[in-house]
């Protein structure tokens, strides 16, 4: 009899695990999947292009229903698991479906973090995390009413650009004076801001919401500095919270997320977890690269009993409203560290490398990110760059050993911290 594997969650992490298992064991497990959404697995990163009208829902689907059927996976869509009996090793869904398991995997993802402020429950207030949110926003596109987006990270900026492209009045409020402040320094963020302002997006930086005003629905956002921004729709994109309510209910050890060991095993040896719902060594996750690695490791663990997850340095490569952005490591230099910078305002290009001694410890690129992967390799491998330090910002092609035919270039600016 095949070991029975139940996966709670059909998002990108859960589906990636299924792909790894299918490629690895070709039917060794009897797999059942429960998904809260009524869709097959889709690329959540592409929600903003759907909102902007650049992609259709069909184009961002990764694994439609047919894929699951083809691989013998029992799929329950629109039917989330609501209880777990760890003693009997059974899960029960909202529709009353009870399925036994030998191994259980949580891939429940995350939900938008909503602050506890007045008006947070008013109609018109919500997040931007799934297709239902996109459909709600698309339904309002015919109404020329203002939208306020709280949060100037990637998700908020992409949503703002998508709405502005439909002629909607959009204002982004960000508590930090620097947009995408976890990935960009102030100069890179300024380039991005100017590009978005040219598309019609307005910004209020260094402020945050104090309350949502309205009687029957959202009408305005009151900021902590006293300003009042009219808004019929208010979107919160200020962060995420691991979706761990079911895990807590089941009695698993949880902190910010479901605590797991190097084999992505919870406090119950029969239950694993991966993706945005987990906490490993005190760290939670939101980027694709570590979650993909977790899926690979967990597939190995489930298949062979071996495999260990280790955190690795991560890079972020993004396209924000058509502008390429790459970031890895440190954003700003610390004591004893130096910056190499290259600027081309006409082309919208900005490059910044942070060096400690003769090693790259940080990368910020805007506009031209072609060498992002190479810079990241230098950072990960701690390679000595002293032999080509003056040419480093111009990329791998200019730093090859054979430079006899290389054109002359001016040295980039270097600043000590």
C-alpha cells in the first residue's frame, strides 16, 4: 500500500512540492491536496499583470486540474481543511471530507497583515494577495473613484501601476521615506518613484494610516500626520503573516510561523511544512528561491528520508512596471565598507556595489540588471575582485582575463562609508 500524503494548500509552495515529487518518485505516494481557492495552481507573482490587463488568468495558470488528474493526485478545490486529528492521523475539510494520512504537509502560505485601526472592517478595505482580490479590483475599474495603497513594497507598487494604467487615481502611502526600502537605497528608489509618477501614481512617504473613515464603506484614509486622503478602495500591502491558525489549532509548535527543523518537520514527526507558513531558525520566508529549495529538500525527505534545508543568501530580481531591479546582500555600506557607483540618468541606469576589503557584500541595480547573476555569484563565493576592481561595475565581460581588445572606460565613483 502506498504511503498516504496529504498536502494542505495548493499555492506555489505546495504545487512546487508536488512537481518535485512527481519528477522524483512517479507515483510512489497516494497524494491528496486541499486548496482553499477554487482554481488550479497559478503564479501569484503575476497578479499585477492580470490587474493591468497585460495577462489573462489562463496565462498565469501553472498546473490546471488536468495536471493533477494526469498524475493521479486527488484534488479538492475551494474546500480548505478545517480540522486535524493528529491521534487518528486524519484531516477534515470544510465540506466534511475526511482523509487519513501517513504524512501531512502544511503549505498554507500567508495572508495580508492588516493593522488594528478604526475602519479596518469597512467594505472597500482589503489586501492584494490572490485572484479574488484581483477580480474585486477589476470590478471597480469602471468606477472613477480614488484608491489608496498602504505599503510601498513591490506588491503595492505593481498594484498601483496596474490601477493607474486604467486611469484610476492612485496614491501610495509608505511609512519609510524610501520605496522598496528592503531592496533599494534612496537613489535607486528615487529612479523608481519618478518612473511611477510619470505613469500617474502619487506618493505620500514617511507617513502611515491612523484610521479608515467612512459610514457604510471606505471613504478616506486619515494619516498619522493629520492629512486625509479620499479613497473608495483601500489596499494594505504592508506585509504578510504566516497562515498558521490551523496549525495552532492542531497543537503544533508555532512562533511567527510553524516551527520546523532542517528536514522541514514540525513538532509532530508526521507533519511537515514549507513556504510562507514556516519558521526555520527564527526566520520566515516570502521570496521564491528559498521556498523552491524547501520544496526540493522536502521531496527528498519524503522520498528517501534524507535531505536538509539550509538558508542561503538570496537575491531579488524584479520587474516593477517595466523597470528591471536587482538586489542582493547589503543595501548600504557599514563601517569599513566601500561603494562603487555608476549612474546614467538619461538611460535610467543605476548600479551600486558594496565592497568589504576585496569582496562584494551588496548589490543594487536598476535599469540594467544583466550582470546581476554574476555579481551574486561573486557575493556568494566571496571571490577576490582586486584584479578587476576598477572594471567591476561594467560587468563580467569587462573583467575577463583576456582584455587586450577591451575599450577604455572611465573609473566608477568609489565612496567609503
